[in-house]
C-alpha cells in the first residue's frame, strides 16, 4: 500500500464564524504522524466565516451563493483529488465531533483494512433528546442498508475518512446533503467500508441548517435516496412494481374470464376486465422501462470507469 503523505481535513461551513474559532484550533497538527491541511468550504456565508478560517491558517474555497452541504462536499472532493491528497477527513463546523478522534477514523485506512471509514453515534445505543430525529436517523439508516446490503448503525454521520481510491471512485449528485448517497455510491463500487464508534457533543452555537427542520430534511433526504435507488438498482426499482401490477391485472382478467365461463355474461365484472387489461399492459411497459434503465446502468459503469482513470492520471 502506498504510504500516506498528505491528509486533508474538509469542513463545509455556512455562517459558522463563532464555531470555527473553537473547532479549528482543536484539530491536531499531526494525525498519525502525518501533517494535515484544513480546507474550509464557505458555502455562501454572509458572516466572517472565510476571513476567520484564513486567519486560522486554513485553505478556503468560497461559494458565491449557498448551494447546500452536498455541493460543498463535492467541492472538497475535487480539491482533494486535484491537489493529490492521499486521504480526506470530513467533519462538521459545529463542534459536535471530537477532533482528537480523527486518528480513529484514519487508522483502518492506514492499516489497509478499509478505504472508507465512517463514525457512528449509535453503536452504544445512544439516543438523541430529539426522539423524532432519532427515529428519522434509524429509518434512513435502515433504508440505506437495504439498498446497499450493508449493516451499518449510522449513515447520516458527517465525520468520515476517505482514501484516495474512494475519492477517485466517488460520484454523487445531491446538493442538499451527501451522507446517504455516499454510502450507496461507494457500496455499489465495492469500496471497503468500516464503521467506528465516536463521541458526540452538543452544538456550540446556533442550529443545524441541514436538519433543523426534521420534516424538510426527511423529504429532501428521501428524494436523494429514491433517486439513488433508481439509478443504481433500476431492475428492483421498476421491476418489482412492474411484476406486482402485472400480476394483479392478470388476476383480475382471470377472475373475469372464470365469471364469464360460469355465467356467460360480463356484467357486473366488465370494469374488472378493462382494469385488469390496463394494469397488465402498464406493468409490461414498466418492465420494459426497467430493462432500458438497466442498460443505462451498464453505460454509467463504463463512463464512471473512464472518469476514474482520467482522475487517476
């Protein structure tokens, strides 16, 4: 395994001037004996986030407008790839994560045991005071696990470490958030994934701008997961409903046929004939869409392989 020489700590930030004054000085200057750089992606802040980050010795990339933490994450990934970092760690700007635990995340990568390591806040069955938020986390984790076939306890945590190989392979589209989509994308590409327990503190100042509205976060995160499920597993996404709908349509038509053979009339089941035929045809069309979408997945694999090789060069 290539020796790790450069580590980038990525901190997406939006109006976090107060929290950065606490978070950045806490980050160790050496991680596992390797010097690190800190990149703050200022996602269109209206306060002094960029100025404070620069004064604290960080590298800064500033978005003109607020585009979402997913977009800020993508900016950080591209920066890490372009500047040839061997490993990248992401952490939030709100001070909830312990910077001294960064070494826990990078250790499995340095030892070659994983290419992607994520922190889990729930390995010890810890629960939030906000029970609704806890239920949401568990729900999205279960959905992500079902899609990927993995068994993780926390797929929403932003405290993570990525090897260069994981960064080169990674392709996500979501702007609002990225946590679930990263799991699905890397699992789909057979990246070695590992989960380690971490400690979480209360946010220092302000409120979370991603999950401060649980219902809004749930709707937007659901949209990202559904889109990812559609793109990565179209045969399941379209095929299961197609088979179900076609089968229901077939049963309705079969029932109507048996009724006709017994009573030699179609009333009062005539509408069932039309409904059954419609459902059967609709299911067949849906299955055709599933097959076409599966062909697009094959094309996507080839395109991502080309992109991977271009990035690697």
